[in-house]
C-alpha cells in the first residue's frame, strides 16, 4: 500500500502593497507582496483587478477606474483570504498630462480622463453621488493625438457642469488626424468645452448632440466636414470660436433654439466628392418584371422569376432570381433594365451575378445602350459569359465610367443553341456624383430659433458655391449685429434663394471685416489691434499691439446689450468676432491721450529698494510698472484701472510679472521689497484719467540693487588672558551685521562692526579662532583668524641654596611657553644660560 502526502492549502498573507493609494477616476497598477498568493483573486472595495503577473510571492495587478466601495484590498484563494488597506480617493478636478508616467495619478489622455470619470461616476448626477460638484478635466499643454468621446451616461447638471479646459496659462492641441471627431460630446448635457486648438478630424472637429452645452474659445481648422457641428439638442451656446479652413463649414446646425455668437469663420469650403450612390438595385424579390424592365426576343420560353431545382439559393441567399428555362430549339431573348441616368456622375459601375452550369452552348451577353435601348437600340457588348461556373459566378463588376453623362440601359441577352438554363441576380448600378464645391461660415440645415449675433462670417474666395451662410429651404434664422462678407458673386444661399439679401438684420453688415492678415483674425484698429499672440485670448502677453492704417467696421458693432468689460479699450459696444469682449479685442480709438510722455528717468539704488524719479509730462496722472530681470513686456490696457503698491509684487499684475508700483500725480516712488543684486526695469506712463488712456511708448529705465560688502579685518594675535577689540573691520550696503566664532569665546555685541572678542578656554588651548562677519541681505561674509599666545611661566628652583667654595651649582628650574635666559647679580658664569639646568 502506497501513501502520499498532499500539500495543505494555505490562505494568502499580504505583507505589502505599493503604491498604496489610487483615485477612483484613474485606477492604479499595484504590486502586492506576500506568501501563498498563487491562484488568488485580487479586489479592492468589490472591484476586481486584472493580474499582470503572479508568482505566489509577488503579484502585479491592474485596478481599473471604477466606483470603489472602500479601500480594502482582499486577496483570496481556496484556503481563505487576507486584507490590506489601500487609500482610495476622489477628486473633482481630474488632471491630464501627455508627458506624465504611465502609473501616476495623472491621466495620459483626455479620452482616458473622461472614460475614467464615467467609470467612477456612471449616470449619477454631478450634484449628488459620493463627491457632489462640478467636474473639471484639466489639460496641461501639449499635443494630444486622439479622439475624445464622452460616455452618454455622464450626468452633469446646470449647477454642476462638466468642464473640459486647459490648465491655467496653457494651450493644448488635439490632433484628430485619422479620427472621425476631435471632441464628440455625444448626448451629454451641460458640458463646457473651452480653450483648445482642434484640427484634422475626418468629419467634425467638435460634435454636439446634447442640450445646454457651451463651446467657446476653441480654434478649429482642417476638419473633413465642419469645425463645430450641433447635430441635435437645443440651447447650446457656441461663442468666441475661430473656425477656418474646414472642408465644408465653420459651424453646422441641424437642431432648434441654439445660439451662435461672437465667432469668426473664414475660408471654409472645398471641392467635395459626395459618397457613392446606388442607382439600381434589383434582386428580383418583388413583382416580375420589375418596374421599367422589359424582355423581348425569340424562342418559346421567357425570362421568369424562379429558381433551379433544389432549390438552389441565389447569391443573396434568396431562392428567387431572374431565370431563363431551356429549350431544345434556338433561343435569343433579352432581359433589359429600366433607364438609368448617369448625367452628373464622375464614375459608375455595374455589378451582378450569372448562373452558368454545364457546357450546353448557352451564352449570356451583358450589353449596354445609350440611345434608349429596346429591341431596336444600339447595343455594345460589355462582357460575354460562356464559361462553366459550376453554378453562380463570382461577383461580376464592370466599369461604366466611360458612359457617365448618358442615360443607359443594360440588358442580359440569353442565347441558347442546346438545352440548358441561365440566370441573373443582384443587379446593381453604382455611381459617384461629380465633385462639387460647397462651403460656408455657417450652415443651418434644419431647426428653428437659431440666434446669430456678433459673428464675422467671411466666405471662402474663388468659387460662387462658397457662401458666408447657407440654410435649407424653409429654414430661417434670427440674424443681427453680424458681418457677412464675400468677394464671390453672392453672400447667401438662404432659405432656398441665392443672393445678397439672405437673413440680413437691421444691424448686420455686408463689408470687408479687415482682418490683420490671412491667418490672423484680429480686426484692424488705428488705435491698436493685437497682432499674433496666444490662444485662448484670455490674456494679451505674447503678441504686439500695432496701430493699423484703418479701422474694421466690425469694431464696436456688436449687440449694445452685450458686455464689453474685458476689452482693453471700447467705444461702449462689444466688438464682433471671436476676439470680442476679450483681452485681445481691438481698441476702438475713443481715448484722448496725453501729448507728452514723462521724461528724465532717474533711479537711486539701495540694498532692497530703488527710488525712481521722473519729470512729468502732461497727463492727469502717471502709472509706473516694474519688472524684475527683464524689460516690462506688456503695456496697461486703456479703460482699465489698476491698483498700485510700492511693495514690489503687491500691486496689480499686468500680463506676467509686470507689477504696478505707482499711480498718482507725483514725480518719484520708492519701490521696496526688492532682492539685493537684481536688476529691475521700469516703465512710466502718462495717462488721461478720463477713460484711463495710457500714452505709449512708455519712459523706461532700469537699476540694479546694491550688494553688501564686508571686511572682517586683518588676521591678528593676542596673549592669553586678553580680549581683542576689532578695530579694522568695515562693511557697506547692509541692513544688519552678525559676528560669529568658530570657537567658544564671546563678543560683547555680535551686531556692531567694532565688537570686542574674549577667547574661551577651547580657543586658548587650540591657539587660534576664526571670527566671521556676515552682512544681510544675501549673507555676504568675511573672516579673520585671531591667534592666542599662552602665558609664560618660570621657576628658578629653591629661593636659597648652599655650595662649597670652588664648587659648581646645577639649577633645578622649570619654564613654559617661552625661551630661557639665566642671568646673575654676581660675576660668575653659566655653563648654558639657555637651559633649565644651567
């Protein structure tokens, strides 16, 4: 009898998990160490992980984005389980950075972030759930080559929307090359999409199907169809977008009650090839003969609807097809299609299947006529079928492109010289229409109640099929305060009529909007338009303000009821186009500027401050802006009031790192809070207080703050028991001084220049000490070495002693810290006057 010992199953034991935290929207790959984990399952808070590897002692497990019930990691095998605590967190701001690592808390893609949000929150309303609030997908700078599709289960609310936006101060790009969409918002409601550059989607760069969405400050170009398409839904607000060089339309609307406002659309449209169309599709399933078809010829039998015995199915799976029965006598009989008009098509093709089984001498000819067909028509043979296919042939395809522009008939002429049968099935004629030109800044295909205001729609030049605006017959819009422009024949293809009247409202303009250039859609202003610069136009720091030769008619031409508070200088109305009511809006020229700028810049530097002076011009007041390290790079905006503070960095910041340090009528300011040794640049602007109109260019200058200098004094020495008065130390440009020692002595005052140092016992035994003088700011220091000479001691021995006449005396003296010299009051001599035992 043999016996065997079987291993006893042991429950797993977890010793560590790393990393030990995750966010529900992101998930994490976790490495779990322990014992007896082979064959185990892994879950956190009820969510199963996917095992990457597991050797029993180390398991690498991917835990997905999900709604975790808790942070308990449970490892389970047949013998039992063990648990470990994982920190599971939630957040309302979800970061995205294409440059981050693969197992961090930051998503690598925007689509990954929205998918993670959907996995975590599902269809729970954003106003409830385990972390109520607005959800923000915050995207850092970079190019994201992807398509972003929202899960339709997401449930933002009016109070807590979903925001997809750049991180502060950055401009991410979505490259949708090869993808149908850049952003597909699906049917999700209450989404705000702002601040992106999106390009090259095969269909639409931004695609909307939900309600109450806001699409703004996006730059959209080179889409295969449209920059922004509103497919379904209502109350969507599309505003302040740049839409250009898209193959069809800047904006395409097919639903009701949407608002299109302050957009700029230009150069949208192209030569467009429509999709292939099927002009004839006959499988002989219905009435025979099909409508418009005919047959004719000789012989006792005819083409009929039927099937071969079996039945033998047709190529489409049906047992019905057009079949010609056999006859022992000669047969020639044609089955002819209805007429098919190929006028207006670039390419065309014929498809069908033939049944041919055997070698009985029957032939089916495929023929074409362009003169009306029929028995008396002129027919050209396209293909002859006398091959034994053993049943149904492969799909037969014949190129008919040579016949485009004609009305054609196709016939299948059956010729039999001996008994057999033939058949035809699934006859199709397909054709691709001629390429057409189409394009518009705005295309309203369907839907009522579309409001169109404050936009600039410029038609692409070069073809009369390109319009500023298109709407289908019966479709009208509410248009006012827009600029429509074209150099083609007509502005509009509107409500079924081509012309220049279209939807023009009382305050709409038909005139050149005067863009800065073909690629810069800021509008001209003789008082200053912003050339170049960053996107989105929330700041105006990297471009240049330039006075143009003329003014755009779109300036100050928007709806008077709309806010213009963000424009640097307004004539009391918002500008039209994408830059309206932004920091980059062209200036209206309503300002009256001083004629004389401040002059005679002067500056006196201290260690942490600079006193700046000037001679006044003729403005009502003067504004002083300071910048550390480089010249002031952004002027103040007309119409804007700034808060000044002489403590650098505390006043209003203009652009980046330009701080207002003075606003008043004086001629000087002492700027404090500066760093020693740094250079500060100043720009001084005279301005008119009426309208806050700042005269440029500014008076400029710079000054470098002083650096402390210190000298601790020359090295010196003292005898033991003495103190040292530091009399030759010097310092300048300092705010404070501090003496320090490398030893254990003390100063009578560590904060004065000429301090007194008393050595300590360690200093004396060491024989020297380093004294350091440090000046602030900047901790500038110098040091000197103080040498300490110990005290000299001498002991000649007994005070009195006796020796015999003519005898010598050996002294028993001792001496330290010096040299020895014996002397006598008599006339004797020493054997060695420099030795202790002389």
